[in-house]
C-alpha cells in the first residue's frame, strides 16, 4: 500500500512559478513510473507529465518547455516544477504511481490557481 501526499499548490499570478511535491509513504516508488495529472471541474483528469523508473520524462504538448518533472528516490518523492504559468493551468493537480496498466495509487490532489 502506498500513500501519496501532494503539496505546493496555491495561488500565483500569470507568468509565475510553483513547485509541487508528491511524497510517498508506506513503500518505495523508485521502481515505478510516476505521473502528474490535472483536472478542471467538469472535465476528465488528464496526464500532463510522467517519469519512468530510469528517469525518462514525457510531457503533454501544452506544458512542454514550461513544466519539469523530476524524482528524488532517496526522499521517495516526485516533483513538478511549473514555470511561466498561465490561467489555463488552473486545476487540481494529482500524482499517480503507475503499478500496472490498470492499477495505480493516487494522491489527494492540490489546487493550483493562476490568476491576477
């Protein structure tokens, strides 16, 4: 069993930056792919970035060049650095440990609001 705790969300002005953390408890996540998703009310939850166990990263086009996903296996934590934030980045952000193609663990989510 893995418990994920996201933190770092908040209110930021357009063009600003935030750094999200996803800390895992209960089991090591170093051998799993970890993904960040976001969800706007009334819309589906979409994956925006993921990092494989070997550190390979993949990004959705809308965040490529602005967001950076990374992991610190010693801290059992995955991060999402978000720069040049736009109002359309406003959403609840979730991390997910991908155990298999149809099973994984979710965090509780953290709200990111980009507004002036």
